[in-house]
């Protein structure tokens, strides 16, 4: 009699052990399915946000252009794409050149930092204590227009991208 009871108890134990394994398999499949569904939704949401953000900035003239003006305590003004880590620096950097024309009027221009006569790499790292303030430039800014199309400025502001413009600017600032 005891042998029958032991066999029936073993069978019950075996049946009980099979059910948790099936439940765990079902739970794992459900978890994996939910994970992939949520992942696809998040990727789709990220793509949608990226497209709407980029699309709205490109067509809106008052939207930020990605370029920033950096005003220094020395009075110098630099333009470029501002980064802040590990310390403030500009990429695609430009600076304002001042040239005196034949009629005695000061003409302003832009020169790429790479075109300076000492041939820098093109990035400008700033001492944070020397930065007076920064200002993002709008898409309809004259500076952005000059960056995109150097011949578009009229009047006293000209876009100069030559080494002589950079040398003249440096020479005039060192003689002051």
C-alpha cells in the first residue's frame, strides 16, 4: 500500500513540476515579445521626433542655426559651432576681420580660423573666465548668410576668407 502511495505522490510531484516550466516558458516568450514591441515603438518615436525637429529648424528663419557667437572680454567676436565639454570650444570657427579701405572706412569681414597665417587646426578652445557671453545665431542672421554664401553681404560688411585678411586683422590688433 505504501508503495502505491509513494508512486502516486511521485506522479503528482512530476505533474506539479511540469506546470511551472511551461509557465516560465510562456512568461519568457511574453517578456521577449513585449520587449521587442516596446523597442520598435521607441525607435519609431525617436525617428519621428528627429524628422520633425530637423524639418522645422531648416525651414524656420527664426530658428537657431547651430552656430553661436562668442563675445570675449577682449572685445573679439568668434562664430562657430559651440561645444562645452571638457571646456568651451568652437568648431567651424570664424572671426571678424577689420580692414581699413582706401577711403578710410573700416570694413568688416569674416575669416575662417583655419586661414590665419599661423595655420591653426580650426578649433578654438576658450578660457571660460574670458568669455563675456554667447548667443545662438538665427538662420536669417547676416553671419549665417555670409557663411553659406560669402558674396551675399553688401555694404561695409564683406566676407573675407583670405590669409591676407587674417594677417591684416592680426597686424592691426597687435599695433594697438
